[in-house]
C-alpha cells in the first residue's frame, strides 16, 4: 500500500481537526521541531503529516515525538511527495 493511500485512509477516518498540514522533509533536524511547534500553537491542534524523503538525521524521530504522523516516501527528496499530495 502506498504512503498516499495510507495518508488518505487516515485522513478520511481519523481526522477530527479543521486543518491538516503536510510537510515534506529531508534532513530537517534543526527546523522540524520549531516548525511543528509553531503550527501546533497557531493552528489549534492541527493534524500534522510529515512525508520524509529518507532523512539520515533525527528528523523522523523529532516529528514523531511532536505528535506528527510520519510517512516514508519511496526514493529521496522533496519534490515527489509535494507533487503527489497536491494531486489528491
């Protein structure tokens, strides 16, 4: 099952917030924590999804610890998840 299928299934069955945010990441260890924290503060309990391009740092760990759902893309980079998510 593709990560976008999983995302859509989660989105359609479990989302109870009015705002969902999808963030594409690749080795964003320094920035992902502050970004997610600010989104949580400003958007009042948003549903956060991090689509990671196979980071080799602590991006995934930080995102999960901050409550985001993390999906791993096939391949590497940010362009593919962004273009596919916008097609949903």
